[in-house]
C-alpha cells in the first residue's frame, strides 16, 4: 500500500503547487496590464511547458542512453555469461 | 513457409493462395512497395520547398495532388496493410491455429487493397487526405475526388474485413490450452487494433457516402448553402481518425514488445501492465477526437473535455515506455538491427508524444494547429516510432520470410541515416511551425529563418532517400543471395524464433 | 516485488505532470476565451483567395487591415465558400472561417508595425498566397510621433516578416 499513498501524496502536492503558482501568475498579469495579451500569455505558457518537456525529456533520454550503454552485451560487466531466463519465458 | 526467391513457387500459386503466410507475404510486399512510392512523393514535396517559389512543379495544383496522395498512401497503403501483413504471418502461429479463421475472407480483404490503391493513384485527388468539405464537395475537381472517395471506401471495407478476421481468430480459434493471459503482447496489440477499427471505421464509411452524395448535389449534409454543416464532417472524420492514430501505433507497440525481450534476453518487465495499457488506449482513443478541431470555433467547455480526453491517453503510452526501458534494464542486449531500430523509435516516440501534449494544451493549439508543427509532430509518430518499429520488424522477420539473413552492416548504416534524417526533417518542421509557416503550402514567404529551416528539412529528406536506397538494395540482394539463416535462432540470441515449418498451403 | 510499487509511482508522476499541464492550459484559456465587452468588432470574411475586413464604422478594407495599438478588437470571422483559417502568427491568434457560421476571436495589438495575416486551412489553388497585411498604428496623439516614424520606416519592406518566437516572448 506504499504505492497508493505515494501516488496520492504526489498528486496533492502538485495540485496545490499548481493552484498557487497559476493564481499568482494571473493576478500579476492583471495588475500590470489592462488587457491580457494572447500573444504574451500563449508564448509564456509555451515556454513553461517546454521547460517541463525538456526536463522530462532529459530524464528519459538519459535513462535510455544509460540502459543502452550499460546493458549492451559488450559492456565489460556483461561479459560474464548469465544464463538466459528459463526457456525464454515470454508470455 | 519459406519463400525461396531464386527457386520460387509459380507466381499464381502465391497470388491465388488463401494460406495466411502467403496473404501475409502479399500484404508485406504490397505495403513496402507503396511505402517507397509514397516516399518518392515526399521527396518531391521536400524538393519543391527547398527554395521559395516554384521549383519542381509548375503550379500549386500538382503539388496539392502530390501531398494528398502521399498522405493517403502512407496511412492506408503502408501502415495499415503492413500491420495486417505481420498479423497474418504471426497471429495464427501465436494462437496455435492452422490458419486465419476465414482464409477466403482474408484473401478478399487483401485483394481489395490494390483496387483501392489504383483508384487513389489514378485519380490523384487534390483534397488533402482529410478531404474537408465544402472544398471537397464544391471546388475539388472530379473525377479525382470521386475516385479518392471510392478508393478510401474500398480500403475501409478491406480493413474492416481484416479486423473481423483477426478478432475471430484470436478469440475463437486460439488453442484451448492457451489462456488469454498467456498470449504474446503482439496478439493483444492486434486484438486492440482490430477492435478499434471495428468500432471507428463505420463512421467514416458513412461520412464518405454523405460526401459522395453531396458531391452529386442530391444531398447537402455538409453544404452550408443547403443547410448542412461542414463541421459535422470533421466530427465524423475525426471520430474515425483519431482512434485510427492508435490503429497505426498499437501494432508498432506490439512489435516492440516482440523485439525488446528477445534481444535483451529477459522476460517482459510487466506483462499485465502491457495489457492494461493496451486496453486503456483502446478505450481512451475514442475520447479525444475533437482536439483536431479546437480552431473551428468550439466552446470553452468542449475544448476542456477534449483536452482532458487527450491527456488521458498519455499515461497508457507512458506505461509502455516504462515497460520497455524496464525490460532492457539489467538485460544483456545484443544490438542487431531490429533492436537498434526499436530503440531509435522509442526515442522519437517520446519526442512525438511531448509535442502532442503541447498540441492538446488548449491555447497552444492556436500556435501549432495547421502549421508545420503539426506536420512535424505527426510525422514523428508515423515515421519515427511506427516506421522505425516496422522496419526493425522487417529485419526481424526476414529469416522467417526468406530463409536468409539480411546484411547487418547495411542495416545499421540505414538505421543511423534514418535516425539522423528523421530528426533533421521533422524536428526542424516543429520550429517552422512556431515561425508561423502553414501546412500544405506550395510556397512560403522568402525570409531567412524559413528558407534555412526548409533547406535543413529537405537535406534530411535526402538523407532518408539514401537510407531507403540502402534498404531496398539490402532487401532485394539479401532475399536472393543472402547467407542462409539458422532458422532455429537466426540472431544467435539463444531465444526461440517463430515456427517456420508451417504447412504448405494447398487450400 | 518491486514491479507494482515502482510502476505506480511512475504513473503517479506522469499523471501529476499531466494535471499540471492541463490545469495551466485551462487556466490560460479561461482568461483568453472571453472578449472584453468594449472591444471593437471587425468583420472578417474569407473567400478564395483573399480577405475582406469591415470595421464597426462601416469602413471596408480588402487585403489590408488597419488597427490601432492597445485597442481590444473582436474579429467575427466567416467565409463565403470553403473553410479558411484567419491567422495572425505575430499575435498567436487563429480561428477557422467556416461558411455558414461566425466564429469570434479577440486580441489587443500591443506592438505597432506591419504584420502578416494568412490562411492556415487548405483551401485550394492559391491557398499558399492567401495573405493580407496587418498595419497596427500608434493611437493618434498618444505616442511620440518621432519614435513611431522611425519604427515604421525600419520595418517597411515588401515582405512581411513571420513571427520570431523568441522576440515575441522577450517583449
């Protein structure tokens, strides 16, 4: 049950952070300018999401590169013969 | 059934066969042929856009026809038939049945494809592969548009017949000793694909009839002058074609599940989460069709619903990626061509998925929609993960089909060229979209960033052309003169290969 | 078994990121969706293959649109034949022009200068050159005349410059 509580904790934390961050951003906008500018809002959102995308992308690409590098057959630590999983047990 | 290219069986024996390996072979050869033809059109498109102004075509009309046929070919005559082909080859083996459930229906489904393809290619319509009315009903020149409609109709019926056959083969003809939860994930992938096709395709088939009667002028479903609504067509169209995106991608995911565990020499990390993700994708694929239409004047609440529906598809795809990486983790990966293509495909899949999330975030849709961003995004899916997985699988099946090995070095050179080419072409197109270049344009404003990026994109396309030349040469040469494969374990990975001793076809 | 836990945490993180993205996008769109009431209405009509504009005071323009800086405008967009898409890349706005219905979109032009209006939905033979010019002028008497003139002469070229994302966000 560790899993579910971890899930819920993360969800709550992120939801709260989101609301806080988003609210301040919007009110900040409204005090300085009379109208929201679609151009500025949309590009700002775009760059926010790009930050998210590039962070996640770095993690995924990093993991992928590590896996491909470390678990390749020719890696020194992989030279020792491991017995393959019994009978190639794919479902 | 091993195909001996240099001592072939008589041609008519293959053409008139109803055996699943023969039909599968026909599907695969047909789809690869059309892939090369569609690719030739893509090269002409990129050549035209290398510089502003008319380069290759005299006027925009030919250009519009070329991109329409390119899109239709790649989607309906490459991706779907190829998936049907490998399904035909492997599903009966995997469910341990002698053939598909209805061999004759299977042959009928295949032989509808060349007819549909002939209609699409001889007509050479200019409607765009989406054929939005009112353009397609009022202004598109006939008989090309009619031929396109009938061609697509035939292709649609063909894929419905194929899907019925797969569903029945998997659910009813599976060996009684083989429970569902022991079927390979590839079988689950084909099952999900077939179910999605069965549920979504009828809508588009109906829309095509309405489009045709509208063109005749006897009805006005989509004609505003007769009280119709052009947006209704877009709903019907995308109700079919958003799920269709999953029809394209799920077989590729299934293929990756076949390749990764074998070359990593580890069982799949979590078989049940793979199945769960397939079922989730099957359901959620129907919840997001209208995100293609945010700019048609939808209300805020409609947009919210479809944005949530779109985002809901992401966890399932992310579960697949996790499963693949976790399967490779701790394995002993032998990097032969199939898994190289799969790993490249997964990387491009992530890029495409990230771009897709950006598309679906409502306000950003107005930045990216109908721009080159969308072109780049969807090609990263189709060319990135799907074609990469399929090309990898062609190499994986090569010994099964021909009894010979392909040239490993040529395949790896092809992989690197393709990976570099695809990145250059399609990542650059994302940037072009942000600079505001609309899609489906014959010419663009001659200013610096647009010219440079179009040129980078075109250079990437030529790199792909070289890769495809190597691919074609490799296929032909190795099929005839390649080294005979060790059929028990052609890749030397101590893993079971498919059963190649299928009964000789003599239906 | 690490399988279950690890995967749940991973799915949780993915879902959390998606919730953040969805909430952020929803929040921005909520504020951009409704036009201010005092916005000036410009009727935009697309035809194969040109744009016509009609201002509130009855002024009509063909292939050119003159707006005043810092005034909110609401565009009522429709089409007379096939579907077009009214797109101003520099102001990140776009809406389809659909025959038989009127779609609206609004923005405040907050930069003066010359911009590109283009069609972004495939509409036939001359789709690629279905463009119009957008001129955003300084409000009369509002800004310093000198600055405005130099600014205008600097951007007077025949070719309208497509938007530069970085430049757009830097402002």
